[in-house]
C-alpha cells in the first residue's frame, strides 16, 4: 500500500557538536555528524524541510527541571566542565549551549507541527535526554529533551493528551519520573530488562492523576525486531486507540541495533534497520489515525555510527512516505529461536485493562 507523501521537518544545529565528553565516550559528536553526512549522501536531506533551532528558554526548562539543578549544570560548565553524575555523564565548556539547543530543537519540532508547517518533524540532537531527572543528570543525559517538548505542547498549545513513545534500548527513567503523576502524558517504553538503569518494570504504572499512564514493556535480551513489533502491535496500538492522542512524541533511540553490543555493555536486543523502519511506520500510522500532522521524533541513544545513521534515515524515509527502506547492514550473524512473549505481553495488557487479545 502506498503512503501519501508527507512534509517532514529536520531540526539540527552544529552547536550540538560542542558537547565534548572524553574521547573514549560512546556518546560522541560523531553520532550526529555521521547521521547528517548520511542524509546528505543519500539525497534525503534535500527532501526534508530544514527548520531553525532556537535554544530552549529557561521558562521551558523549568517546567521539568528544578532551578537548583539548572544552576548547577551551568556552574559546572562555566568552570570548564566536569562530572555531573558518576563517571559516565560529564560536561565540557560547550555542553550548556549544546543542551539548550537540543531541548530547543525538540520544542521547535512541536511548534512546527502544531503550526502546520510540516506533517512530522525530527530533532537530530545530542546530548540525549530520557535519563535526565528533574534534579539530576544521568546516563549521558543533561536535559530531558522529550519531557521539555511534551510540557511545552501542553503549556503553549493546550494539549491534554500527549503520547510519548520511547523505543530506546534503555528505559527512560527520567521521562517516566517527570510524568509519573501526570495524566496528560501517556509514557510507553519498550526496553531491555534487566539493563541500565534498572527501572521499567511492568508494575511501574504511575500514581495519583498519572495512575495507569506509564506503560512499560520490559523485554528480555535477544527479542530482535519481532519482539519490539509484537509489543507495538498488541500493547501500544490498543493503548493509543483508547488514549486518542493529540500528539505523538517519540524518544527515538537506535541502540537496540545489534551492533551496539560492542559499545554498551549488556545490550543484546538484535534489532535491525528494517525493524526501526517498521516501528517508525507504526508510529506514523498511530499519528495518522488520531492526530494527523502532529508527529515528532527526538534522537536519544545509538552508539554505532553506521547503524545510528541508517536508523535515522529509515525513520525519516518512512515518515516521508517511502514504501521501501534499504538496510545496508542487514541482520545479525547467526540465528536464535524466536522468544515467546505471550505471558509478558498478556501481563502488560492485563495490568493496563486491555482486552486479552490485544
């Protein structure tokens, strides 16, 4: 079936390269630099609408982060950088400018789709955000870009039903925590479990006004594309139909790709570029069904440069309406038997009051 062509916006500013962790760090500037190069080589960049990036305002950041935390990050940066959390989350002299540009790009993507300038928009940014808590940096993340965008959608555009889908291989504990008592944001995450950061159990469902609005699908290792797609088809789609989102926000992490096992310890989900294309198509279809023209993607993880670049290209091609997406890397070597996720997905559906058959 042919999908009508879409107008897709891209938000990218080279200032995001100025966040400079140590040379050995997997979250490096080359991640987005290579993705942009791949967009240019493929000719895809010419089909995208380039949108300007404006740094996030303090008011926008303070909707999700405490003043004390924002002051702390700025102070560390002003002093030349340093460790923000453990040894894996660091700041350099350019980190604040990069971080507020990343959050601002996410906000700008929301504004662009709400204004009708494009049908979908993608913020190609770093540092990533979904581990960042309201008062703490964590897991390579300084500011929670997706949470800032979701909060902006509510504050600036009056949206009361935002679906925030996170397909990064790691659980977005920061995003979950920020919206855990919020009934206006439905947070849905597929992630490897157990794995960093150790959160994201089925039983974590929100509380107060947010009870039932956090939906975790903790996948075992080695599920491959089929596991992620089964979770989207049997849990996410009926959830979205019930929630009827006014916007679909996507924390788009490409570190479930099988090549990332070489960069991040303990990650073995064996996803492929073809799988990312299929996930992206399902997200496009959900948006088309409930809120046409209001689909936003924000880059999270992905540390193998080639698979990250091709993953981003796959998402953008699908959102543009292309029927075919190439996977130059292909599947992982060897084969494993398909995992039976019947009991897990039945548990998730039961906890969230979905029909037994999804």
